[in-house]
C-alpha cells in the first residue's frame, strides 16, 4: 500500500497522473476543439484533496454488515484505515468519475465492516475507521467514523411500581430503561394504548424518562407500562397498576322533619359529594341526627280500639306466612332428596379431586379434603353418569369414536382417572382424514383422550411434553377427542434462514379448530441458554396449507394475542387459545448465543474381538431427542457407558471437534488416523442431520484387557472446551440401555377429570373468587404471583378474566409430578386466605 514517504515516489506518481490527465484531455478534444478548450480544467497539481462525502457513525444490527463511503476530489488514491491498520486494497470498492462542473477527477471508495471485525476488539476500545486521500500535492484525512454493535438489554434497570393515589393528586412513575446502543427512546402506555403528552397535557414525561400525571383523574386508573426501543428491539417493563381512589364527602344536611309521634324530629345527609370510589374511605360521622320537640310541638295522640285491632291482625298474618314458609321448605327438601339418584356418586366433586398417589384421608379427618358440592349445578351442566376414579376397574372401559363425531345417544361415561385407549387404533383412524395425513404415526410418541368441561392432561412419556386442559377450557356440553404427538424433524422441515435454529421439538395437538373457552398449556423442552439478551425467540405455527408462520415474538407479547410463552431454564409453557402444530425457533443476536447440547456415549454391550467402538452422540438437550437415541441404541444392542454431559455450543460458525486422549499405551491404541474428529457447525446449528455422532475405534492389545480409562475432549475451534474422564469395564456392565432412563416416567399418558390436577375443583373456585378481586393491601392474585415467583408475567395474568385461575393453571403445568400442595397451602396462608387450611393434611394421613 502506498504511503508516499519520500519525494521520489511523489515525483513518479505525479508524472503518471500528468500522463493520465493529458490522455483524458485528448479524449475530450476528439469531438471539438472549442469544447476541449472550454472543459479543460485548471491545473490541479497544487490542489490538496477535499472530501465531498466523509464516513459517518454506523450501528451494526444483529449480523448485518455496514458500508462506509468516502468521496474526494481531486484524489489519485483513497484508502481506509481502521483502528490504526490499513484495510487491504482488495476490500475497497472504487468508483472513478469526473465532476462535470470543474472537470476534476472524483474518486469514491466503499468498504464493508462486519460484526466479527468489530467484536475482535470489543471491550478494548471503540472501533473506528477513517479514509485518507492522496493528490500530487499531499494527503488529507477524513473525520473518524465509529462503528458500534447495536443492542438492547432485556431487563429494565428500574421499573414503574404500582401506586394508589387520591383524586387530583400528582402521580410520578419512575422508569430507567435497559442499557442499549444507541440509547433507547422511552414512551409510556396505559392499558396498551400509547400516551401522547401533546394531546393530553395532564401527562408529562421528564428528561429522565419518568411519567408524571399532574392531577390524577378517575380515568387515569389503569395499567401503566414503560416501553424502551431502539433500532434493535422494543422492550416492555412489567405493568404498574395505578389506582385513583376517591374519599367520600358529606352533602349538606337536609331540613328538619316535622315532629313525629315519638315527639322527635330528624334530619339527614348523604355521602355523595363525592361518593367514595375505587377503594376510597367512607365518610366519617353520622348520617342521621334527631332532636326532641318541645311540648307544644308534640302531637296529642289517644289510643283507640281500632288501632289495637290493626296490630293484632298484622301479627296473625305474620304467623300464617311463617307456617307457610316452613311447609314449602320441607316439601322442597323432600323433593331434592329424591333427585340424589341422578348423581349416584358425588366423589367426583369431593374426594375424587385428591392428587394422584395420595391415599384417602382417615374418617375422622375427612372434612379436610371434602367440600359439600353444589349438586344442582352439576346435574344441569352435563347429562350423563359421572364416576369417581375409585370405581372398579371394569368401569374404565371407553369407546372411542371418530374424531369430533357425535357420540352415540344414551348415557356416556366420562372417567375420573386413567383412560384406557389403543393408540394404534386412534392413529389409524386419525390418518384417514385429509388434514391429519401428515401427522406422525409413531404410536410411542402419541397420546390421546376424550375430555369435557372438567379438563384433563395428555403426556408423552420420557419426552417432557404434556398438554394441560384446565377446567372450563372446554365449553360445558361439549366433548372433545384430543391428541398430542411429536413430529419427526425429517418429516417437517421448518424454513430456517440466517442464524435461525430449532430450539424445541415440533409438537402437534388437536384437532385444530376446536372451540376453547380459555387457554390450554403446552409444556415442552427447549435447548437455548435461556438468555433472551442473546436470542430473538419466535413461536412458529403451521397453517392448514402446511406453511409456517410467526405467531409470537418473545418479549413483545400483547395482551390480545392468543398465545403467550413462559421460558424457563430448560422448559417452556405455552398458553394457547388454539390447537395446532408448534415449534420454538431462535435467531441468535450475536456470537454469545449458545445452544445446549447433550453428549451421550455408547458402546457395544458385548465385545469378543480386539476392536472396541465408542459412539459419541451430539444432540439437542431435549428429552424427546434423547429418547429417540436411547431407543435406537437399544435396537443396536448398545449400552450407555457414562452419564450424559451438557455442552454449550455457540453461534461462532466454528465446527465441533472431539478427541480421545490419555489411554494406557500398554493396553490400548486408537485406530483413528487424525488427532480428532469434527462435526460441521451447520449440521449442528441447523439440525439438518439426525443422530449426529462420531465413532472412535479403539484396539486393545490383548483379549484379557477389560479396563479402559481415557479423557474425552470436546471443543469448538478457537473456543473453550470441556474434558470428561471415562473409566469403565467393558466386560462387566451388561445392563440394557433403557433400564434406568427409559422407564423414568411411568405415569398414565391420559388423565381426565380431577385426577389430572392437584388442586380440587371446588377449592380452586373458592381461591379464585377470593383472590381475583383487587385488595387495597395487595393480598390478592398479585401477591400469589409474587410468592410463586411469577411476577414477571403480571401483565399477562392481568389481561385474563380470572388472573388467579391463570396462575393456578401455570402452577399445575409446572408441578404435576413434583409439586407439593402443602407448599401452595403455606403460600395461601401467608397471603392471609383461610381457604389454604383445606390443603393441610399430615404426612401420616396421606
């Protein structure tokens, strides 16, 4: 690269430029001598270059490179220098033109800056570039352009807090947005609607992003959200509820009443100026005053015989009405007793709601888990026979008709407990319908059941996938046959672009199009590092035509959306008002994003030769993939030789390398020619290859050698790695691969009615009615969410008709196998709700 250090170089370059200018002038003179004279430029050998366009500051959004442009005249050369180093000449895009006004040569140079270039010095200094232009006279430097990686953190440094304020008082809501580059802009929302201080002067947003309500009005009551946004993303804080209350005020006293028969007069006033509202205090003091009249004002009354007769008649009528009411009550209770035959077993609403695995309580403590049911509501909700899960085994037979076809007329039995079903028969019936022909026919990964308004649960064993159907999710009077299945990745290839990768299994639940009164909860594993600062996680849903569409971007959910996803460390719970086929897809925002891989080692169960194979599988850290590999190895006759290990695989475009070291050279040697084996990055990131694994072929020097000790090293190129120690006997351990791992989940795949839930239905209703109503001291559903560590979902719960019900649904989905109902009772007692006492059953009684 020319640096123009000495005068000799300058002279040679000046001569070349003169020849170039003369040739340019000659070409101009070809058409007309007069034109050549007019357009011939003045000598510019003594002109320094000056910049027409200088590079400007840029931001790299996600992985999109930025372009820097520099234009100068007159210039013989232009080169970019970034962070003190010259950019290679091959990386410059050069365009040469001529200024028509001055006939001076114009040179424009463009370079591309990528995210990887900036990240190499990230944290050490800011990345900058400037261009240097040369002419025959000298050089000029442009201004520096700084290139920064744009981002916006997930968590707000300070979020608005709920407040209760009196009418016409000032309200101040604080907000400190998350860190971001460029600095995020802040706006405010009330009940999801944008607040515009220009149109409503009662609102004011300060320079440090706080919202001030100058005079609180009743209409200002609502949920306030701080919104931060820049060119990368848009973040919302948790909503803060602002309650504007009104303390009551007395009206004027009324005029004194005329003097009555008791020789007293009265006056009154009302608490209406203003009336107390939204939790405000009632008026203090008396609303009625009395005053004795003077003797002259008292009316003179004389008892007469007709008044006595009137009083006697009134007493007689009251006695007759009382006797008649008693007779009606007795007749009604007798008739109600005759209706008990319609509901032969009420245990479905009482003891039938006990969690699975809990024994019936002792007779002397039966009141702890039993609540008197409302039999009138039950008999009018569903016509048929309801049976407890304590019924004999013979009562559990179930006839499964075609999907969503009307059930035969007559008495239908919905069981409270396990559903006996034939998955193979169901899958064969399902596959005959046009829309379901693309569904998986893997019976081992499919479950189904028939459900009504009591709800239930579907589970696919050993996959971490389940579908919770809350009570009242299915409208009363409806009966649905619902399925849950896992799709094979090779059967349904999602369209992934750029840095996108599949983070979860592809799960189908249906049938699509069924009417639901409230969301169901689909639970499944994911393999991201659960840091949303590193990812843009989208929920994809398959349409009826087979195409995939984005239905949710996590972090930007709206209360009106039919979907909501809660992402935990290894699992996610999807609230969905529609059934269908779903998958989580992540797009990495920078190279720090990582997927969790599960490394599993297998070998042959029996080895009678000198060669010994060790297979290392690299799979997404989800239970469904692990189950597939375990079942495949069982068919191959393999055995598990070590506990699975977790590895974070970063979006660095580097391949994964594996090697085995430190074998005892006197007994073992490796037959691998290279020092390591390598799995391409895109095979892992895109999930295009199924059952990715490397096979290490080892050779023992004697058939008597059975002990193998070595180190397995796994790392990404130019990244940190992990090392695992292996020490096992190839002859002793002959256990089947599924003896420990494939028999972990022995629960029923389908549970209908109360046995699918830990919280009894009637107790659940009492809790919801107690906590749904806002409480001034905060002892309501908001405190329940905080105690259960679900406060980050306050906005979603607040958008539901019954926030408490949504919280309990999520608790049921998270803790069906591991939840402790007494811990939930302790939370309720901490809030101050006595309904929790119903749960408190001692361990001896369970």
